C-alpha cells in the first residue's frame, strides 16, 4: 500500500534518554524498528546517563537508521531534544519518551493522514501500559480543540510536527522541562496551517512505578509549569486572563478570560404567560456581576395571563429592560431573530425565561470567551433546581441524534478527562443559554426559522462550526434551569415526540455531513455514550 501514497514523508523520531531501565529502553527502540512504514530516522540523545546498562544498550545499537548522541552531563529533556532537532534530516519530527512505545502502525497512519490532508501538525489517541505490559486507560480525544489545549495537555502523544513549522515555532524551552511539549505545541498550533487528529491509538505511555508521594510531588510541579506556560501563551497572544485552579481538582487550571471594554451585551429572553419565573430570571441577572453596558430585551409572545401582564408592566419600569411584543405562533428561532433586530449590543445572550443565574460572574466569564476571535457560541453549565444535578454541560451529536452530555449526573462528579469541569470545545450548546458575537450571528444568517421548536440551537451551532468557529461551554458559568417550564417537555406527548423526530430528520437533511458525526467526540467511544464510555461499555 505504500506505493498508493502520493507523498511519502520522511520521519525523524526524537528520543532523549537518561538512566533508562535496560528492558524499557530496548522496548522503546524495538517499537521504532518494527514500524511498517520504512522512511524514518531515529535520533537518540543520551542526557548524561550514569547507568552503565543504559549506556551499554545505546552503544550496542547497530542500525544505520539510528543515530545516538551522548552528552557528557545532564542538561535536561529540552536541551537534549533541541540537540536532536538541530540534526534532523526528515520532513516531520515525532517525539518519543524513553520508556514509552510507538504502535507498529504509527508512522504509517501519520503518513496516510499527511498524504490525505497535508497537515503540518498531527496528533493521535493514546493509552497506557501497566507494569505487567497490559494496555489500558485509552484516551480517545476530540479533533482539534484550541480551548481544550488551554485547559489540559490533551494533544501530546503521539505528536508529529512538520520540521519547517517546528523551526518556525522555536526550540523547546528548558524552563518548562516536565511540561516542555505543552509549551511547544501551544506555540506550534499558533502557527500551524492544518491540524489533524488521527482517532487511533498510536502511542503507548508507560505508567510510572513511582511512590504516591513522588508522583504527587511531580504532578504538582508539572501543574505549576502548566500554569506558567499558559500565562505566557496569553501574553504572547495579546489576551488578558487569569489561570484559576479547579476547586474539585486543584492540579488543573482553567482560563478565565477578562471581558474587554467597549462591549455592550443584549440579553434576549423570549417569554409567554410565565411571569413569575421570568421575574426571577430578570432579577437574577440584575443581582449578578454585570457589565457596565447591557440591556435586557423580553420578547413577549402574546401573553394573556393577568399576573404575567402585571409583572411585565413592573419589569418595563426597570432601566435596562425593554419589552417587545410579538404575538405570533410560537417559533423560538423567529423570536430570537426579532430580539436581535431590536438589540443594540454587539454581543447577544439568548436566555430562556426559566433560567436563573447561579454564579455571580457567569455572564462575564461567558463574555470573556465570546470576545475571542475563534469562538462561535458560548454555552453555560446548567443545573436542575437544587443545583446538584447537571442538565447541560455540552451537547453531543451521537448516532441517535443530539444529546446532552452527563445529564442528571451529580455536579461534583468527575467524568471523562474532566470534560464536565474544564472548558472544552463542543459541536453544540443549548439555546437555553447561548452567547455569541452579533457579527458572527449575522455572518451565518441568524436563527433558521424552519426550526421553530426543536434543534434550532443545534442547527445554529452546526453553522457556526462550518463557518470555522469553535463552540464552547464555560463550565464555571452556572445557571439553574427549570427545564421546559414554559412549554413542557418535547417528549411529553405523541404529538411532541413526532415533531421531535420530524425536526431531527430536517436537521440532518440540511447537514447530512454531520449525521452521526461529532468531531469533538471520538468514533472509538460508544455511539450513544453521553458519558464518553467505551464502545463495549454501557453506562452503569
């Protein structure tokens, strides 16, 4: 099959070593020698090893494809890697840890993807090897997710960088040894032309046998390095933000982007005969940490209830509140478009009337993300009444249609690689709380009024995604959602279930390329896995 490749890139595998256990070193070397794909060189830099067995194994290598360099003293993994980079003869660089292993098809899969997409940065899925040699804990990753990379180092193994791009991004920084590749990949992806993810395990990471105390100490040191290198990335990108430790997992940090001056936010709330809960929604906004310049526009869809009319009259007297009458048959998309037409803000927050702001800075956090040039829709973490269970933490596009991830799980639960706590990119977010830059909404043509009730939010997010933007959930922005208080649940009757199925068919007829496909999920996970369970697992 090699002859079918139009491009046959030459790979340079880089591996620093230092006092590597003999057996593990031999396995790492053997994993390269067993590659199906033949066009490669292997650059090993020994970083001042004192272990005689390590040195003996390296000196005994007799393979013209492998070059071994010895440093007289330990200078660190970055310095050793940089020495190898200076000697590269290949088109692409691949990084290998000295105790880890490449799968035998690793370079072949990279070559196939390069031939297909001409990507200049590639990464794959990975798993772990335990002390008994068993493969376990696979990490099935999303496609390129810039905000996930600012939340955790998800794109590390295997990573493959076009050599020209590698030189452009600059060498590894020895100040970040232990997290040096995270820093490098942040810089690489800032300059990359095309980024590809290969949804296959191409790398086996060796599980360390250190004591719990040593492992905890190392994790804390790496976490601090990760915080520093992301702070440097913010400065490099000209962005203002703060790295905040997760309360539930303090070695992980999220970015709180600071909302920039000059923003005006229009909060649009469609409503009908739901006065009491609408009033709670409005006052929760007024009591939250708000912007200096914002407006609340209530789009009244023909309210007739006397109590609601009295409440609307009261709300109208509050300075930032305006009420727009739109007494036509219910069409959620149309109501939102009417609200946008009357809005004076350059940012739009679509909000259901049955929501309440629960975290005082929720809106400001969302706006911080919304102002980023690459961001499309910004969603929030929605909780059921009582604030203990998740209603929305992101929408997955699964084989059975759009589905809420982690629905009904406890808020404090930790799910797949902290997807329900850290800021990841998602294909879609719920329209119950959705913020977007007005210019981007105008660019895609606003809400599609052919979706009056169901999947209108998903369809909007699909178009933002196709326009090249990334949707995100601000997990630190929490709201209470009294789900479907206004009009009931979509599955409550046969008529509503029929309408739901009809709208789902319409959704995929308009977007057939996204039928059963979610680039921020992974094909190796269960096709209906709202908890990111493996394909052969069921949710307990």
